[in-house]
């Protein structure tokens, strides 16, 4: 399991937030959660993040 220090973790989260044009603490928490779950593998986290954002949008439309 890959362990990142706080600065590396923040850089990883900030990079994905910028690439996906995301804002907000909930999105940061989601990226941190996915990073921990998928060992900070950028491609896996990006894929799962994209899927989560799509599911979130569809859930918002259904209400």
C-alpha cells in the first residue's frame, strides 16, 4: 500500500481538482477517499472519479 505524506496528498488532490475543474470540500474528500482506496494510482482514481461524478449528476436529475 502506498503511503503519501500530507503535502503529496494535497498536491495529488489539487492536481485532480484543477484537471476536472472541480470546486468544493466534498469533491476534495471524494478524491482523498478514492486515492486511499486505489493506492493513489492516478488513472484508477480519475476513472472512478469520473464515474462518481456522472452518477452524482444523474442522482440530482432524478430528484
